[in-house]
C-alpha cells in the first residue's frame, strides 16, 4: 500500500571505473546498474545520471545520450553543433539525463547509460573520476 508518489526506496551508485572516450560511431556504455525493485506493487522508477563531459574538436557534430532499461530506450538527449562561431557550447546537454520507468514486480532490471556519436567526426569524453564523480540515482516510488 501507500499513497501515489510515496518514496519506497532510493539507490545511489557512484561510477568511478575510469574516464571514457567515444571512438568512431560505436555506442559507448558509460554505466550499467543492476537494480531490483523493492516493491512488488505498481511503482515508478525515477532514474537520473550525472557526469561531467567534454567534446573535442569543432565544426558540425552531434552526440546522443540514452537511459535504457533492459535494452529499451526510455530517455534520449541530443546535443548538436553547427559550423561557425557562436553556434553552441561543447558541454552541458547530454548529462544530466533523467527518465521515469513504470515497473510492476521485483524482477531485476539492467539499467544502462549510453553515449553515441550521431554525426560528425569528433569525440566526447565522460569523466567518472575526480572531485565530481559520475553517479546514478534511482528513486522508486508508488505510481
């Protein structure tokens, strides 16, 4: 039981396994979290991922970040840059990323955070160490 919106569980994971840089057009898995819901009733999982990152180079490029649950994309963010001065910044859009996933039951879930180059020729580096490490927070609450 419980009222809609009532928090059931909060899970936090600090992801410090080393900085990662994209290579070519191959999607890069930044973090994988195996989470088992605490409640067997109809719950929502509010999933957040925070990390510092930077994109190298210049000119037209685009990158995407994803949250996936058991391989299904539940969140997608795209950061694009044009060619020429004043087109845009090179950080601050891919992360943080957040999404809500509805879950019934206590089957374990594989939650992955992925970055992929959408277009262009540059790389992005995800920083997972240092004074501001990457982190995943899962807030499980009654739907």
